[in-house]
C-alpha cells in the first residue's frame, strides 16, 4: 500500500496506545474521545491485518507484530517532529518545552543544581524530567524521542547514537574520622585490603571496577555490605569501621553532612569518564542543541 493512502495520524494513535497501555489513557494523552481512539485502532488492525493489541484485564497488551513495528514507527514520528520543530527557531525565553534526561543517580546530585539554575535563568517556563533508564533501553528511548538526552559512562551504542565526553573523575576512599586502621592522610594498598568494605550498586551481584582491577593483580577485598545508594553508604561509613570506594565528585557532595575522611585510592584506576548521548535525528534540532549546551555547562560548573 502506498503511503499516500495511509492516514499518518493512525501511527500517532498506535504509539499512544503502546506507551499508555490503555485506550482511555491514550485518549486523554491525545485529547480525543475513546470512540475516536477505538475507531483509529480498528483502522490500524485492518491496515496490518493483525489485532495489534489484546486486552488482558485493564491493560492493552501489544501483539508480536506491534512490538516489531513500534521502534520504526517511533523513529519516523520523531523524524517528522524534528523536521517541524527544526524549521522554527527555538526561543528558550518563551519555551514551555518539557525535556527528558536519563541520568544515573550517581550523577544527579552533582549535575542537577547547576543544570536547573541554567534552565531557570534562560528558559523560566521550561521543565526537566530526569529518569533512570535501563541501559538496554537507552538506544530505543533516544530513537523514539521519549528521551531527549542521556548522561552515562562510555557505552557500546550504535553510530546513530551520538556522544560527547563531558567530564572525567577519579576514585576515592571514605572512612570515618578516627578509624583505628587509618592513621595517615593516605592509604597503602595493604591497609586498603585490610579494611572491610561497602560496595554500592543497583545490581544484585557482580564486581565493582575496583574489584576487577584488584583481581587483575591477584588481589581481593572483603565486602561486608552491598547497598544501593551512596548517601546511605556514607552514613554507614560514619558509624562503622567500613570503607567506601566511590567517585570523588559525588563523594564531596554526599559526604558534607557526615565529614568522613576522603582519601586517594591506593590503586591505579582509569578515569571515570562521563558522556552525553543523543540521537542523530536531533543533531541539528535547536531545542536539543540548547539542552546539550546547558548540560555541558552544568557539568563544567559541577567541577
């Protein structure tokens, strides 16, 4: 079937139902009546000769065909949007745009204060939503336009996902003041291995970068606690003899109220480089270009 015979608005309905999982929520999102959404879905079913969505309880579950076409549909819709918005100049001062940024919680505390200060100053009516997105879904979310940009470590992503290095960081060790094994302002590797450690990770299991480096040297540290967040780990450090290895930039923020010692890691480690990611579709999009400039400036301000 030739594209000239297809109502492209149907694909907007398809994406809305897929995202919302509900005809009711899709109708609210698109500001259309439920019968109008249902009618569009029936036309889509005829077009593809497939149910596309099947009701399971209160949820519209996509069929295998719907799952197979949703990413190309989202990329196409994003392309149309970029074409339309790119033709107009982005006026930050009057924009009411809502931006979405994927960022790990490790970086949120350092980048958000200067980023929001810059956005509030230049685009007082714009809003920002930060999300934690699975790295497996980062490519599809950027391609679909559900994410405007992402900040993360170096990731193996395809060429249509652009990247630019934002900053580097070093790794440090935190211990409480008065720790019985730490008498100097520098740790030896021997003392580091004699300490008991906290590992901070959102994963259920697996080594940290420092554990990988230690294993290369035939060494191993003892992990007494594995937890999810550095703030909680810093508090544990302040009340126990456990040590915490973490990025320096974040350590200086979350440790302010705990006043733990921050010491150099006695182990050669690569720089913790942080990158900004966006899709090739928005390379020249004025709004996305402005957002990327704000993020870059914020990372520089964060030190």
